C-alpha cells in the first residue's frame, strides 16, 4: 500500500502504521490501501527536503568509533542529499601500504563483521571508494594544518573521535582550518561545552553552536533510563556500576599505564577502575546533580557492556509496574530510539552486538523492593554509541525529515 503512493523524502514507522490500522482502520471498515492513503496524505507529493543542501562530514581519527561512524555514514548516504562522508584524517603510519591497511580495517572487523558492500582503494587519488562514494584520506599531524577546500570540502562538520582535545580551546583548532563549520566530539566534553545525548537534550542544540560533545558511551546508555525513572518515580539517590568491555586504552599484557590498575592485562583480568559517567549525567540531567555515584569494572570481552543502576526512588513501585513502564517507554515514548527492551531469560552480552539503541533494558533482571530498584542495561559501547553520535550529527546539521507519526524520532 505504501509503495503505491508518491511520497516525498520521509521516514515512516511501518510498525506503528500497521498497529494503528488494526486498532482503528479495520473497525472503520477501511481497506489497507484506503487507510494508508488517508494516514499518509500529508506526505503524498511532498517536496520537503531534509536539508537545503548536502552537508559534508569529515572524520578526524579512524579508530574503533571512527570506522563505525564511517560504516553508518556510508550506509546512510542514499542519494547524497543529507550527510556526505567526504574525508578521514589520520597520521601517516610507518607502513608503505598505509592506505591499504586502513581500507582493510574498514572492510573487516573482528567484532562487527564485514563491511556491507565494496571498498576499493585509489592510491593515485589517495582515497577509498566505498559503495561508489569517494572518501579522501588526508594525512595530517594537527587540525590547523589542513585546508579542506583544496579537496572540494566546504562548511564541513568534523567528527573528532581521537579524544585528544576535549575542551573548547583544543577543539577550536579545527575551526581554524579552511572549510570547517562545526565540530562534534565523541567523548565527554570539558568546561562549558554542551554534552548532548540524542533523544534527551538534543533540543538544546542551537544553530550558532560550533562545538558540541556527544558525551560517552556509558552516559548515553544510562541517561535515557535515568530520565524515564526520575520523571515517573523520582530518584533521591543512586549508584551506577558499569561492567565494561575492555578498550584500546588498556594493555594486552601487563605493562606500564598511568591509570591505577589499568596496566594489567585486559584479556586476563577484571579491572576495577573509575568512571566519570555518574558525574557526567548532571551535565545532561541537572536535576540529578550530586545524587549519583559510580564505578566501573573492565572485563575480558571486546564489546558490549552493562550498566547496573541501583536507585532509591521517591515513589514506591513494584517489579511488574516498573517493567511495564519501561516497556511502554521503549515502545511509545520519544526515547524509543534510545531504549530497547528485552524480556528474554536467555540473552547474553554477544546478543547485543550491533544494537542501534543507546541501551537495552533487561526486564528479567529487574529487582524492586518498594522504594529501591536495581535495573540492568545492556549496551553496545561501540556501535550503539556511534548511532547516538550520528543522531546528534543529524540534529547539529539541521536535518529534518517529515515523519509518520508526526514528530516521531528519526530512525536509525
């Protein structure tokens, strides 16, 4: 029925449309075709464009998050009328076949599998061609050394996923490069930089904002559920414990590390360490400032982490009531792209590799005793976080699709 309509650029929630038909359409005696045509009439023949002109994107850094962002941006290129990945910036490696090695890392991933499509290397033009899209590889040692305009890139958005600079002074170095309009950091921002969690406070993004942070993977995972719980029950105090997959910051074997305990072998140990996620929550949800503490345990898995929220609630509840509330939130609220819901007694961490949600609420693990609740959240700390970064990128670029239902959160 949808394919028979002349729809303009839009995003449709087909599941919601189907449910609405069986709830209302059937009872009104309408056929599927009649109901769909009626519901989507405002989209038929629409010439609305999501953005006035395509927005160029540059990835500064090409590590775990950088390569996953590349995969997402390439997959979402479509006709090239919204966000276009134009270049990646890296430091030149020691190998003569540096370009081939970087292309290979994009093509194959031990955790996330093979790239969906084709990747070709054009050494003469110093670029990748991914699914027909040319992506320049720019070698540079500092942000200000680059003139993006010489590659035909203008007014671009730079996604800095190196984590080297986290304050305004450091990230502003990108803005001195020719062709750069805005910068987004894939790590917690310091100072007065806005920390944005898509679906929660992305409405705070203003057209004049030039530098934003997409916060951390853990902050993105816990903030949606904390907001939902606080709005419904009130949170008087709480503790956040993260069971986190090891990261590139740790050592493969025992070796020196500036951080406490982190010098020990990541694949062989559980490593008790700190997390700034609990304090970072206050930058997104000021009402929870000073109410949360946090700690982290790094464990010998390469991806997918868990956050355990130990909360004291102002309003008493039951396990069934809280789980049902979270189910409704995951299915029907404005945070449905951030919170997924699992009711399976058999799931384990690897089942959530590739999850696009900021977190997955594990209903089977919920513990409630009156005013006290313990909630368990799974999250793909690589891919799920990258999807959240993409959502912030879309919002910062001013991209607006018409949707069904109206004002529904963007897909991805």
